[in-house]
C-alpha cells in the first residue's frame, strides 16, 4: 500500500478519490527520504506524482494539507489535484481466498511430523530449517514470494479436506467428547446417593491417582466412596451382616458418610489427615485420594 499526491501546474481541480488508478507513471524524476517523485500522464496532461511509502503516512498527510492552502495557489506553482491511497498489487476476492488457502495449507504442513523426511535428507545433505520472515530484506524472501504467488494460482488437487489436521486434533476431540459424555452421565444418573455426596465427578486427576494404586487399595477407596464397601450398613443391606451399627462407636449405622465425617472414635485420625475433627460430606470431595486411603486404613475397618 502507498500514498499518492498528484499536482498539476495551475489551480487545483476537483477529482474522484480513485485518481491514483487513472494515472500512468512515465518516468521517475527524483527520490528522497519520504518517497519518489514521478512524471505521469492524466487526461492527456503531464502531472507530478509523489509516492509516499505506507510508513510515511504522516508526512503524506502533512504535505497534502500544505498544498491545499490558499497561499500556494499560483500559476507558477504546481497546483494540488488530489491525494489518494493505492496498493501496488491488487487482487480480487477469489484470488485472496486462494492465497489464504495456500498459506493455511503450508502452515498445516509445517506443523506435521517431518522428522522422517528430515532424517532422509540428512543422510547425504546437511539440513538446516530456517524461518524466513516475509518482506524484511532477508535472503530468500523474493523466492518465497514467488512460490506463494504460484501456490495461490494453482488449482487445488487432492482429497478433501484441503487443509491437513495434526494427529493430535482428532485425539483431543475424542478425549473432550469422552469427558463431556462422562460428566453428562454422572449428572443425569439415578441412585448413587453416597457417591454423589462424596465424589465431585469424573476427573483426570482422580483417575490418575486411582490407576497408580494396587488392586487392594482401589477396592478399598472405591468401596468407601461409593458406599458399597466392607461396612456393616452395606453388608446388612445385602444380607451378609446381622448388625448395621458402627463397629467403632456403636451409635450409628456404619456407612461411608458416618465413618468419613461423623464417627467420634476416629476424630483424631480425621483431624490429622483431613485437617478437621468433623466434616460435611461435600468436604471429602476436595481431599486427595491418597489421604482418603490413609484414613480408611487408619480406622482398622478395612
């Protein structure tokens, strides 16, 4: 993109903002810090065209204001015609879409696994991967521009989708779908009264903690948190124990919530491992799995 200032000997003329596209540049007259001065042809007359780079927009704006002052209107001074913005290269919408697709395809390729290709090239050649910034004067930039234009003009070939996906993308999508499905089933499930009070829900951290335990430890922790472990209340319900009362205090049913939160006989154990003598069931959700397991073993019930 460049900024254009057009002047003609005599008084200023009123023209459209598209004047920069109506001028034919004939020859360069001079070149300075802010841009170039050209002799051009417009409507059969010679005009002076000063082209500023996009980096010098403030200078272009300031000079355009100066030329429009009344004091500069004289037959022997070049008169200001118009100021305009003009891109040096133009492209239609379809061309821009094709270029964007070409760039996206190239970036997708750069993010794919190229170690095998690099190793093969390195057997007979010295390979060095270099990132070439665009339009910064780095050697190779012009060739990269030529290849980019060529890529945008080529007809697309190959199976859809045209833009490749990294291997991690489908794996991540499957993992996210699994998590959402598990959370949905947990929220809508029926029953599991004690489990819903003591467990926050499906989670990667709790899963990692469980799979690192041995089978006996997993059996203890899952039975305790779900209420289906070796406690008298559950054993009495399924006909394996004649008494549902707590073996430690003898005052309440021996279920998961009583043992973890309320039993007075293990208040010291609870305070040492959980930080409080008595807890609400929801507090157990924030306790790490290894501490719950240590508490269960300290009671002597498992």
